């Protein structure tokens, strides 16, 4: 067996392999491997790879357009504007069908504005609200309630019950004062007579002691003095009673004035409450059936609307483009995932749906503001365009409101080596 093996080792084929020099890749393989590894490591340090967050965006202006949405379903009863018409803030655009007569509601609103200035007064209110036979639909109940409060308040002044009663009491006081003056004069006369009677009684008493007059004459003098004294004090009592009566009538006048003011205040509060309820219902009616422009600008129709055309509740009817919309921005909706990486001043690449980026290129923007609190798990970002609507292909795009697109937010430019070792470092920290 050993003999056969030796013969095999000395064969020509084996000798040829053993005598051939290895190629250069085999001789320098280890060195080449390490050189490649070092080149990859060095290259991963110099090469950067951006971290991108993708979000949806809408192209708009710093003063965004105002969207007018129908709050009730029905036909457009009357259309006051045409497409692309310039409108002012508060201008009437359209009225949706409703049970009320629109002109009556507008007339009532005008009268309510005039009526408002009289509500805080303490006098009667002159108004012609009762003269109109208004047809107000849903507002009618509140209008009738307000009219009742108005009639009660006005009747309070027309009857003038408290003032007339106060006048009667004051007339009674005047008579009491006249009666008091006469009693006072009687009291002065009685006081004079009492003085004379007293002197007479003192003189008769002295004469009686000396025996000049009889006992019966003395008794008559004493009786006359007592009767005069009683009459004098009776007059004083009458004066006091008259003063008490005057005070009581004055107190009744004060009570009447207080009661009058209390009742007037209650009726006025009911009137103000009815006024506020009616005014609130007019506002609700306007919000439900009236479409007015909230800003100055140009109105555009979202569909081709005309009178007698049906609209549905929640349907966008008009859009008013602001007249001072000069600065163009992109409004980005950013999810909460990874939102902490986004900072003001970071670069944003924008691809608009209306302009395919392979043909027109991308816009470049910069984050100008970030909302502090998310809404529906989304933050709102405003993006400026430092170069305007000029793409990286040098093409200037035409602006139109509410163009949608995609935003690529460049949060960080990390080195490739950092991206390789960051997960490893994080894993090591967790293990440790």
C-alpha cells in the first residue's frame, strides 16, 4: 500500500503543481483584503447620506384662501356674485333656501341694531318694531317672545301706575303740611292762652291765701288753668300725630319708588333677554343660510353654481382668494413619528403633483415655523421658498392655490460610517 502511495506522489502531474509559482492575487490576497476594508471605512467616513422624512403638503399663501361651506342642504335661492368676481369683506354671496322671507329678516336685523341703543335707559322705548308684519320662519317664536317683553315694558311706562300713586301721596303730604301749619298756629294761640291762664291762676292763688277771694273763685281759676293746659298739650299731640302721618306717607313714597325700580328692572331684564335671544337666532339663521365673504379678495366657484341649484350640508360652495396674498408658502402635515428630528431652517425638497418632478424638477424650501401642539397626531409646518417657484431644472412654475404634493424633509446629513455603527452602539448600550 505504501509503495502505491509513493508512486502517486512522484507523478508528473503532482510535480508540475508543486513547481508552479502562485499568482499575484493569491500572494497578495491578505494585503488586498485589508486595503479594501480600509478604503471602505475611509470612504464611509467621507460620504454622507441624508435622513429624509416624507410628508404631504399643500401649496398656499401666507394669507390662506377662505373656504365657504354650506351649513344646510337645499337650493341656492339667490346668487349675488359671479365666478372670479372681486368682493369685499362681509359682502353677500348667496342665500340658501329657508322658510323665512329674507327681506323681513334683514329688515328686522336693521331695526334690532337701532333698538340696541335704547336698552340700557330707564325711560320708555319708542320703536316701530310692532308696525311690521314680519315672516321670519324659525325666528318667529323668538320674535314673538321679544315683542311680548317689549309690550310689557312699554305698558309699564304707559300706565304710569307708580308715578301717579306717588303724586297722590305727595299731594297728601302737601295737605298734611297745610294742616300741620294750622295746628301749629293753634298751638301758639293755645300756648299764649295757657300763659295768661297761668298768671291768672297764680294771682288768684295769692289772693286766696290772703283771703281776698272765696274758695269757689279759686277753684274756678284752677279749673280754667287746667283746661287751658290740657288744650295746649292736646294741640302738641295733634302736631306730633300729623308729623307721624307725614313720615309714614314719605316712607310709602320711598317704598313705591323702590318697587317701581324693581319692577322696571325685571321687565327690562326680560326685554334684554328676549333681545339677546332674538339676535342670537338671527345670527344662527345667517350662519345656516347666508354665505358672505370673510375677507377681501376674489371669489371662485368650486362648481358651476346658479340659482335653484342644490347644495348639500358640508359641501364647499365658494373659495375666496385673498387680495393681499403675496407670500407663497407650503403647508406641510408632519406625523408625530420622527417629528423631533425636524428643526426650523432645515431644507425641504418639494415635488408637486401638478408638475411631475422628472420633467419639471423639484422646488427647494426652508422650514420657517413648526406648530407646538399636534392636531389629529400631526404637526403643521410652514415652508418658505427662498428661490421662489423656480425648480432645480431652472423652470419657473405657475402658482395656484391648494396644489398638493410631497415634501422630503432633510433632517440630518450623517456619515455612512455613523449610520453603520449607531445601531451597533445602541445595541451595546442596551446590553450593558
